């Protein structure tokens, strides 16, 4: 082994400088001996430069997607040839159903904690589910349906222990505000319901695809600042829409902007509002908020804010029934369909002429639902100290919405308020979701008739009580202090939702985020590097004034961008050329101080496109015309592969180096290297 290696070293030193036959890493033993490591340490800089040029080709895009899917579905091993017949199947089951990885360790004491948490969660989910269904302009039972099937599926497929699954306010508002433009929910409620269920299926398909193909980065297009602004604006819009139930208004606007809602409220208050609705709703809203305040002051009283909504529903229903307040203008829910989730496969409308618009709505809803759920799950996972698998979360959300659309459920996701209650109640695993779902099933089967006299003002007060958690003023102030562009994104989303519509607010947030990305990407930083004293590391001389600048014949610059592309290629070329020529003009009186080499550090550059390569070629020509040579240090795999295919390496004379230090030494003393 050593003799062969030494012989190849001699061949390398005596061969043409552009063709080193240095053995690749794959030719060495998996566990090299001490002598092998010593021989590697003694390899010269010229041979090390060939490691850059002889890097393996990066995998094709289709192979990356294939192995990504394979890793998702078979995390315990993908080599089926050397495995028995059961191991791939077990691997698939663990990947698809994480419950199998922890259920065997489940204990009775753990179940007691989950049982208490699940019952507490159900007491909050039942009234909220009914309220959010009315917000989505669906019959009340659909909110209860959505609290049954999706939580059961998530308990089997999800990785979060604390997240509570069910309908949420923001998604309900999104669906009602966007789908009602296609179908009026009051004129044709059945057709509207069918479109909501179809959108739920499409949202589930998108979420599953995101998880299967590891496309979670698409969720990040809605930045944290955008979500903060969007949630704040949506909370105010939702709150204003609850004025309909709080005042007992019969006819109300379908628009979601603040001006239209306030105008409709002002007109209705002068004509058709009922004071009994207002008194009843405000009384129980005050009660719920008071219980929430007490629960925050004393953690042992966590059950107070959790039980308050259900208690309000029960007491208000009894009051209306005993006083027959419904005959005096108090609006009630009336009939809630009894029984478990009916099949809705025949309700899905894939041949609808508006299927294209429903697909767009499904994509928007899928992204927003995933963003909210993953944010909620990660926040509690960080507290408990475990990792949340984002790809599995997306697949779990996708499957639960797909199967939910088959069983009369609309889009479900993780709720922050209910997850907080679940966490405070001491849940240990996702079994709390199962307990909650079973409790809701019992309610659907036995107790829906008892909700006939429940006043709509109570549902409005329950929704209003949950809205303060969506408005985070402290986070807005923090965003303003840290990043002004993020603050613009936050405010753009907020005012877009508030004064236009929910989709306009989202579009404004995404557009502002894209503008921010474009501004940053088209003007990347170009830094002059110097060596940090006592090390072999090179860093920005402006950031580190103690850095030792390279001697005058050499200029070391770095591109502070991950992608050299059509958007920033010309700016980078002009900036580097300006630095080189300015330094040359300032030192033209002293020939020894003239720039002769420009070393381009590519360690931060992860990829490059055709425009980027063309800009490097033009930069090389311009430098040559000024008697300056170009060298490249530490290019990444994707970059060096494309530069080799474009024949750029030979155009610059093979001046490719593994490190900046070796490039500087070569430029200062060419006799040390054979390049």
C-alpha cells in the first residue's frame, strides 16, 4: 500500500502540472494506518490542489429526490439486498408511524397524565370547534368532526408530544374569505361545503408532497416576521367579525377588511342589534378572560382557563333554555347533526370548473397550516428538549387532512392555545389527542341535542378570548430593533390583511420577503481578507483590524453569497475589478506594490450558474488585460464541477488551491509549487 502510494507521489511530481494521478480517497482503506496518515500529511500543496479538481461528481437532481424519498420511507436502512424480508417492512412502519417507536415503552402512569390532559383538551376543543366552524361558514358539527379524525391520525404519524390538532381560527378565516368568492355560503351552503372539503384534500396532498420530497423550505417563504404580522392582522379581522354574533346581527358583510366590517357593524347597531346577545356575550367573555388571568398567575390553576369555555357553554345554554331567551331575540345554534363523521368521498368536486382556483387556495392554506403547526410544535419541543422531525410532521399533517376530507373534516392543524393547555395539563405523548378525539366522538353521539339552545354570542366570546394570543406586540418591537426590513414585512402583512383581504396580506408579506432576498442577493458583500495572527485562517480586514493584510502583489477577496448567479454576477465582477484596479492605481508609482494576483475565496459559494461562470470568464479577461492573474481557493463541489465542465480551470492556468494560505504562498513564491 505504502510503496504504491509513494510511487504515485513520484509520478505526480514528475508528471505534467495539470494532470496529477493522485489516488482518490476511495482507493485508501476505510481505516488508514498511522503510516498512511503520515504519508497524507507529507503530500505537497500541488497534490492537495488536485484533490479539489478530482472531487467526485455531485449526484443528479433526480437521484437526490429519489434517495430523499427512500430515506423518508426507510430510515433504518435502504439496502434491501442484505436484509431479511421483515426489516424493510419494519423500517417502513417506523418511518410512517412513529408511534411504534415509543408505544412499547408506554406506561400506566404516562397514560394517567395523558388522560387528564386529553379530557382537559376536549373541554376546550368542543366549544372552540363549534365556534371555528361557524367562522369557516360551515355547520357547527363540522368543527367537531375536524376534532376527531385528524387528531387520531396525527397521534399515529406525528412526532410532537404536545401539539393539539383540530380547527383553528386563522385557517377557518382563510377558507371562508377565499372560497366565498367562488361560492356564496349563504346562497348555496352545500356547494360551498363541497368546495371546502375539496380544498382540504388538495391542501393535504400538498403537505404530503412537501414532506415526502423534503420540500420544507417552501414553508419558510413565509418568514417569521410575516407570520407575526399576518397573525396580528387576522386576529383583529376575526375579532371584528365576531361582532355579528356578539350583537346578534342578522345580516352582515362577507368582506373581511376592517373598513367593510366596521361599516356593517355601525349600520346594524343602529337598526337590528339585540342587547340581550351583547350582555350575555360580554358577561361570559369577561368570565373567560378572568379565568385565563388566574390561570397565568398560578400554574396549578391551569384547568380554569381550559374549563371556562365549556362551562360558559353549559351555563349559557341552561340560562337560555330556562328563560326562553331565544324568543326575545337571543340567537341560538339550534340543530347540530347527531352521529359520528359521515363519509364525504362523494362530496369532493374534482371536476368543478373552479378546480384551478381551489388548487391555489389549497396551496396557500397548506403552507399557512404547516407554518403554524411546525412553529407550535418546535416551540414546545425545545422546552421539553427533544427534536421535531419537520418532514414527518408535514407527512402527518398531509395524511390527516387527506383522510379528513374523506370524513367530513375541513383543514386541521396545530393550535397554539390548545397546545398550551395540553402542555400545562401535563401531557406526555400524543395519546392526549386520542383521548380528546374519543371524548368529542362521545359528545357527537350523545350530547349534540343538548347544544340546541347554545347562544351564538357565547361562541363569539370564546373566539374573542382566544385572539389575544395571536397578537404579539413584544415580538413586533423585537423585530423593529433587530431588522428594519423584517419589520416592513411584518407591517406589510398586518395592514394587507387589515385593510385589503387575507390573501392580499399574505401576498404582500411574500412579495416584501422576496424583495428583501433580492436586495441582499444582488448586492453581496465583497471582502478583502487578511490572515488572523497566530493562525492560518483568513478573515475580513474591516471586521478584524488585527488581521495581517497579504503582501502588495496579492489581493485576497471573498464573495459573501451562497449563489453566484444572473442576479449578482455583474455586480460581483465589477466590485472585484474595482478593488484590483484601485489598488493597482494607488501603487503604480512603485512596481513592487502593484497587484499581480487576485485570489478569489469561494468557500462561501455553494453554487453557480451560467451567468456566474460567464462573469468569472470576463473578470479573468479584464484582469489579464491589466497584467493580473486570477486564482481560486477552496471551491465547493457543485462549483468546481461546473467550472471544470465549462473549461474555466484551464483558462486560468490551473490555479486552483485547497486553501487561501497555499494560494498566497504560491503567488508569492511560485518556485515552491508546480501549478
